C-alpha cells in the first residue's frame, strides 16, 4: 500500500505565547484615557438602570459622555498631528 504524505512543510502560525506585544501595549497606553472615560460612562449608566434617574444621575451620565467625547477627540488629534497611527 502506498502512503500519501504532504510534500511541503505544514503551514502553521508561529507559536502564540498569550502575551501582548510591545506595540500592542503601547497602543493600549495611548488609548487608556478613552478606556477609562468609557468605563466611567458605563458605571454611570449602570447606576441608573434599575431606578428613575435623579437630576444628579442625569448630570453624572452627561458629564461622563462629555469626558468620553473629549478623550476620543484628544486621541484623534494626537493621531492626526503625527503621533503613531491609532488602529
């Protein structure tokens, strides 16, 4: 009986060690203000899920939204001003 085998080396990706690369860590650091602002917004939204929002709650959510927009604007402006590209 004839055995059929591959004539080429199997194509596999390099072993993934599960750790982020230096470039990925740098991108996370650049985006950290946006991430923190989004977490604050999520916290404010979660706080008012099960009840009618008070005027203070409405103000907290509104301010958190503005912080997210400001952080995104700052990140975009830095990327457009010649900083390393943001993915």
